[in-house]
C-alpha cells in the first residue's frame, strides 16, 4: 500500500492503528520500524570486515521503501570499501514463505554467489 493510501486509511479509522515496518513521516507516532538502510550497511560492513568480498543481497520487491533502503545500505557499504556493485548479486523476492524459500534454494537463486 502506498504512503497516500496508508495515510487515508489511518485518518479514516475510528480507532488508533499502528503501522509496522514503515516510516510515515506524517504519522511517526503511529509507526514502529527500524532503520533498514543502517541495518543493511552494518551487516555488509561486518561481513567485509570479516574478509568477505562477494556478498549477495536478497531483498523484497524494489518498489517497496524497505527494499530500497536495504539495497541502499548494501550499496553504501560496498562503496565505502571500494567494492564494485554487481547487480547479478542482488535478488528481489517477496516476504511470503514461498518467496523466501524460492530464493534460498540453490536452484532458485537468481544471483551469482
């Protein structure tokens, strides 16, 4: 659901509603989320610090703010360590059990590991 639709829904409800895993600047007091970009950056930075250089990123549909933030953090860490971004190492899926399962099986991987 896009931000405009979410705000309309929040405004139309007769009871308070919390939004999970989304940052709505107009309704921050109703949102529970964490900084996806910073978390992805820290995870990739840690892996690089451990000597890894070929790091894949599996994230949700790129149209979602969460996936965009995670990918930005991934790219930021690579750039900071002067590791070239390789689109072949990025796989986009959905957060359903089937979507995660498909991306986690070797035959279903769409990125070079």
